[in-house]
C-alpha cells in the first residue's frame, strides 16, 4: 500500500449528501476531514452548472453508466440508471425539482422505529439546507423555506402550456395550492415546484464546499481536504470490527491508496454505491458474499435489499403552435441558447424544461377493482392503511409536465420545425415492488447487478394504469388544454384513442422508465427489523465508527423527489456526529 494519510473523519462520496456532512463537520476548525470522490471537481464541467445541459452528462466518463437487469414486468427492457460521477454527484445532473414529500412520509419513518426522523425534524433540516429566492407573485407559506442555507432555490417562469395544463388540473379536482411542494400538507392539488436553480445556475452539493456563485470559486474550509479521482474499494475493519480506514483505487486503477481514520467513516456513495462498498468490505448477506468469493466479516442481510424507486411514464401530445418552447431548440438554436447562457446566465438553458406539478389520490377509481378491494380489506385490518401503505394525507401519484418535447434519450421522435409537443409525466408513488443491488464479482471496478423489479407487483400496475387513464382525461378534457391538443405525439402512438385500462397497462410496461430515485438499499430501522442496515443514528449495525448518509438509508421513499431529502440526511448526520463526539462549535472556536 502506498502513502498513508490520517484524518478525524473521512466522508466517501462528494455527491448530494456527502458534501453536507463534510462541510458541517468542517465548521469545527480543529477537526481534520477528508472527502473522497471518484469523479472530478465539477468547477469546469459546464453541463453540471447550465441546467439545460443536464442530459449531456449522461453515458460518458461523468456517468457511472449503470444498467438495470431486464425483467419481464417491464417488457425485458434494460434501462440506463444514470448517476453523476463528479463533485455534486446526482444533484449536478438532476432535474432540479424540489418536491420534499409529505409530512406524513417522515412521521412514518419515525413510527417505523427511527426516533428523530419525524416531519418537524426533517423540515428543520430542509430549511437549514436552503436559501429560497421568492417572487412577488408567489404565495409563500410561512416557515416553509430556508433563508440562509447553501442550496439556492427559486421559482420557474411558466411557459403558456404550463398555465394551460394547470387550469386542467384544477378542473379535475386538484385545487391550486401554490407552495404545496415545500409545505408537505397537500395530497391533492396543483402548485409551483421550487427548483435548485438561482441566477441561471444550478445549485448542487458543491455549494456546501464552495460558493460557485462566487467569481473566485474558492474552497470554503481549510481543514477539509478533498481528493478526486479516487474510487473507494473497501472500508478497512480492525479485529474489533471497527472501521479504521478506507482503501481507494486511484485513477485508472494501477495505484491503490489507504486513508486512515481516527474517529468515523461516513459512506455517502448513493443507493447503488454504498451497498456495493459495504459488500466489497465483507459487510452484507453472507450467501451473496460467498457467491462472489468474499469472506463475510459482518453478516448483515439487508445490505442491497429493499431497493425502491419511482417510475415515470412520458405521454406526449402534439399541441398548437405558440404554447411550448420547442421553437427555441430547433436547428442551430441550441448553440445560440448556449452562447446566451455563457454570456448572461439567462435563456432557455438557464432553467429546466418541466412545467406544471400536481398530486392526487385515486381512491374512487380503485374502488371499482376487486384486486384493490380485497387488498384494502386486508391492509386496513392489519395496518389501517391502503394497499400502497398510504394514509389519506399521502398521494398515490404525481403528474408533472414538460414545456417542450424532452424525455429520456430513448424517446427519439422530436417534432420537426413548425410542430410542438409536451409530455404529461405520470409518476407512481409508494410502489410495492422492491429490487436489489448485489455484486457480480469481487472486482471493485465492475458495476453491480441492479434488479429493480419495477411493476412486479400487480397492484402497482393497476394503480399506475388508473393514474395514466386519469392523466389522459386531464389533458384531453380539462378546459385549459383540451382545445390545444392536436393528438398523440408521435401520431402512431395513438394513446389518445385508448379506452381501456388494459391498453394503459401495456403502455406502462412498455414505456415506463426510472425517475432516478433509487433508495432504501441500506435502510434505517430498529433492532427488531432484520432488514435494517443502519440504526436511527445512521450507524452500521455490527460495525464500529461507520455510518451511512445518503438516499440508501431511507426506510421508505418519500412521496416526492429525493434531492432535498439527501441534503437533509447529510445535515442531520453531521449534527448527530457533533453530538456523539461532543463537538461544540462554541468551544471549538475558542481553541
Ligand atoms: C437524471 C436524474 C434526475 C433527477 N431528478 C431529480 C429531481 O429533479 N429532483 C430530485 O429531488 N431528485 C432528482 N433526482 C434524484 C436525486 O438527484 C438523487 O436522489 C440524490 O441526488 C442522491 O443523492 P445521494 O447523496 O444519495 O447520491 P449521489 O448524489 O449520487 O452521490 C454519490 C456520490 O458518490 C460518488 N461515488 C459513488 N461510488 C463511489 C466510490 N466507490 N468511490 C468514490 N466515490 C463514489 C459519486 O460519484 C457521487 O458523487 C434525479 C437523479 C438523476 C440521476
């Protein structure tokens, strides 16, 4: 082993949650902290800052290039599971949507045996991470936004198609509650979704380390060392099962390095990365480890299990001219828009292409199905909840729309010049299907096996198909959009002619794609839960001085989008480390 360095705390993964943990710990200037990232610093990676360039980060050296294992329930399709591989991680490549989820979601986490994770604590951390820049026209809910956190958020200027579809949502029983995605109290409504964008630049986990709006782009903390291009291959345990170091592979893999740790190691490698490194370290289900020739050190059955994700299905409509932003992308206009962004941080590439956002429940529709009613009787008798595990104050589905033809890369039918299209995207919340992450080999350079099992539970398919059917009714019958829509796009898709649920079932199996929200693979839970990997203080069971802070610890995916949650998890982890190591910043400052 080459050169050895020693730090008080080592944080692995400089994505979304990792920088939050590192920067908050570094507030105590007496501590030495190391942050390790496999990718590079994002300071010169334009497409991590120019919001409209996000998809240009995919499928290359800055993506982990993970693939899902095909499954019959989604027509044996292999899906790309993009994750950012640079400072900022997935926060630097995402859709910038800040949809916190419902207060009930976090009260559920607490009720599952995780004290300290209820809604009031989570809202404290959501606000701590945020600086919200409001607008005079916006009805902000008091106390529901942060004013001095590192992540700058703002509102999106709606295109005419968004205003039109919002009207249609209201028509179909979803009242306008402007700030509902920050307050977490509205399960049925349409509102304005805050974005992690400000002054035309994307706000990412990197903001914790360096204010990228600062023209000098200086690092903020002198006691926080960062190493890029180091892929963590394993956590080193001593004879008492205490984590004492981290081994990394440097660059192309010819060199290895070991960093020693005096206090604690925190894994923030994301929902695919954190279980992978635990398994490579001999921490996980012993049968899975034997399968790839790794000697188990701690038999922890939950590692890599309980993989939960949200699916999205894009349903495109051709619309009359003058409502979408397609015309800004035709021909050489992308280059012009990029020049505008480079010079002024304005224009269509300074914002994401999503428009209207709504939540709803589908109880009335689902009551027509014996499959639902049979499960409902059982679930209400045992848990008091519906078959998706939800209470009436939690939505079944989210609708969000695009303001032009924009979708995952395999949708390859952009309308030609003179035509316009937008998508109604249907996102299924609280799915029952679960998948797993496991190693394919003991070689840390290989990607893991990722089996999502999306739609393998028949109730997920039923709820999803009903949600799509309602989505079509909103678009085609709602007063704002009905007269604008010219038909399905592309016309041969013919979904505007669907009459039955079976047609929508087939459509979702053939078209639904990940919303890039993997979670739960190192889930948090009490000792009584054999699937729990970390306890409520995020400590890995059976191992000393090792914690996990990222979306993998979520016991249940929020009914929303997870980036705000990742920041909150990082913030809370830092506070727990400070408490457990008795780091008092007032005392530290005097030293
Ligand atoms: C395309 C896309 C769109 C999305 N859109 C939204 C959205 O609009 N709103 C929203 O709320 N959420 C969205 N998400 C999800 C959200 O961004 C993620 O859930 C969240 O950022 C995950 O945070 P994390 O800290 O768990 O992991 P990440 O941010 O992925 O961080 C993990 C970090 O660890 C590094 N790493 C991994 N393995 C190793 C290793 N072995 N050694 C060293 N470093 C390693 C990675 O490079 C990365 O920097 C989207 C995600 C994607 C990919």
